[in-house]
């Protein structure tokens, strides 16, 4: 319907008020034939109403404004109570809230911040699949978020299992990418990318199926092989040294088998050394090249794919090679006991650089022919799995116990796999991040779980390792004494201290009460000239 106009009376200036006729003249105008009775009534009504005091100008609002604001609201994920909806309408009309005045300022700000859909991050581009331009067989999944108003955590999932996570700074709305190394059918599944911060969360998913992979080209086979650079990690000063890189070896390899093993977190392939890698790999011998799969990169503050690949590979080299140094010390202690028998050996890994690949850094190790056995590892939920009951599995569990006790509960070897007595695929957990330069694998809960669940075997008893079932008391300092030691020998309630002198000054002529009893009453005791040292002792 039509809108009703509301007239607000205004105060008239002084010159207009002079032209208004008084009440007596109004009657003469009503009696005159030129003025209608309706006009006279209007004029008298205006004269009878008193002129209001001047008020500040008020902002005109439509009565349907609150209704329009309610219809324009974005639907919220959480359920909103009637009081909250009323406060939203009041804030739209400019009505101050009572909670802001009475309640504390921090509570209202935190609740709004946590449940503010206008500030929550949102997906602007869903996950897409692309192939790298070098036709190396690697695949790239990427998506994009916007409205990133605070520091956020970005997590990638494969079949609802978290595989990697990165950090995003406030305002960073660049691409979030995930690199799949040597993509194959084992990589098929549902991939999801989730962003989360203090304002909310959002996610997008993508189905990588066999039909999607059929549209991409496979890796081009190079008959002549590829050039690589191999660098060993050396520990010259033992475990006190953080490790450094030795002399580089330049050689050529040829990839024979692209898929070795069944895991998807690490991709492995078998390569044969052609020349240049002696004495580590003789010509014609095979080795296993391993590279971390599912590498997250992208964003403004995040490093590039090559830098992320380098950092991850360096950490893997450091984890396995430092565990090898610990295993050497463990083997030296075990060989001193004849009944212990053979000891497992962790094989070394070498850093290689392949310039022809867009993900160039990887590790190379000895090829172990035979059937792999898992001696200890983790479940899918991250907890420790039960170890193998074989002799090698029991000695690997003893090595876990020994390393946990050797490092005072700071390092735990969680994964060990291998063939017979040679072990590889080492993973660790540390109590604090960055312990001995190990940035990855900080998980104090795993160390607590191991201390509670480990059961010592006969090899732990041969090495005289302490049981981890009961918590060990903290070690006492050398100068600590038992509180009951003072009760054994009864003494004065105020014992004198060795280093403190008596508050009374010493008297040279002081006589012991016992000596006074021995001497006669009339005799006098005079100190001799040579008794100064005795007087000092009495003091």
C-alpha cells in the first residue's frame, strides 16, 4: 500500500511568528465572507498547539528496515537463539546492546569472532588436477581460498586420513597445492583440503579416479638414463656432531622399476648404477630411490615445491643416518654380552639430486632382495602397533627401549622395516620439536604410550635395562640427604653449624666443668703459654 507521510512540526522563525494573527482576529476572519469555516478551524488548531522546542534532526528510517536486514542475512551454520537474533536486529537499528555494557568486553568479542560467518574463510576455487609441464609423471592438485583474515592451518586429507598440513599467514590467498609424485592407480581416492582459523573453517574435495588419470600422459622413458649427484652424510664427531655432507659423486643411473612397495606416503623405484657412483654403488648394482609423496606447497609465505622437497629429503636423511649412529652404539654394548647374538643394522641413505626432474631431491639406498618384514610401526590412527615376535623383532623392541633410556625419554624409534638383519624405513618421534636438529616427528604422546605399553623381553634383561612400567623417580643430586638421616643420631634441638662461630666472645680463662671437679677447691687453674692451640679448638 501507499506509505503514510509523517509530518514533524518545526519551530518557526521570529519574522514568521509576527505574521500570525491573534485569537481575536481569528474570529473576525471566520465571520468575514471571504474565509471558509474549514480554513478558520485549521488556523485555530495551529494556534492552539504550542510550538515545540527545537530538537536535533533525527535520521529517517523506513519501518521495513529491520525486515529487510533480516532477509539479507547470510544463513548461518550454527543455530541462533531468539536473543541473538534480536540483538542483530537491534544493532541494525542502532540500539546499543545490554551485554556490551554489563558483561565483560572479552567474552562478547571472542564469541562473535568464533561465530562470525562474514569473517570465516571460503573456497573460491575447488580442487583441480593438472600435470606438470616437464612430463615427469608428477601430478598437481590445487585449490584457492579467500577471506583469510587471520593465521590459518591448511590440511590435506586422502580418504579421510590427514597426510600433510601447512600454515597460512593472514591475508595469504594464494593457491594451495599438493604434488603427487609418480602418480599411479594406488594414488586414486578422495582428496580434501581444509582451512581453519579462529573465525571458522571451510573445505573442498576432489575424486581422483582411474578415468581422470587416463587423461594424463605417463612418464617418458629415457633409454640413456639420467645424470645424478650423490652426497653422503658423515658424522665425524659421533652423536655430538649434527652431521655434515661429504664429497659429491657424479654418475648416471637408469630406472628399471617405477613402482616398488605398496605404500603411498613414500614412492620408491629401482634404479641401476651405470658409472660414477663407486665405491657406494658399483657399476651394474641396483639401488632403491625413495621420495616423499604428497608434498604441500604454494602460498605467499610458503616456500616453493623444490624448497619443500629439499627440506623434507634432508630431514629423512638425518633421521635414518642418526638412527644408524645410535644403532652402532647399541650394537657395541650388545656384542659385549656373548648370549645376545647378532644385532640388527640400519643401512645408510644418500642424498641424490636429479636435475632433469621438477621434484629433484630424493634418497638412494641399498637394494635389499627378499621379503620385507615390519618389525615395529604405527597404526593408521597414529598409535604404536604391536611389534613382531621374531628374534629380529624382539631385538628391535630392545633397541627402542635402549634408545628411549639412552636419550632420557627424548627420542623413540617408531618404525623399522627390513629383510633379515638389515633395517630401513626408519621413523622417529621426539619429545620436543627441534631436538638435535630433528624438526619433524614431534609427538610426546607416542613416547608416553611406549613407556606405558612396552614389556621387556629377555634381551632387555641381558642389557640390564630398567623397566618402564612404573614411573622412575627423578634422579637426586649428589649433595642430597635423606630427611630421616638426622633422626638416627639424637642431638640437641639446635645443633651448631660447622662454619659459624659462637655469638659470645671466647674467654681465655674458661675452665671446663669436668676439670674443676678433679682439682681441689682452693687450687687455681692457670692456662699455660703453650695451650693457645687448645683454646682455639675449644672456641
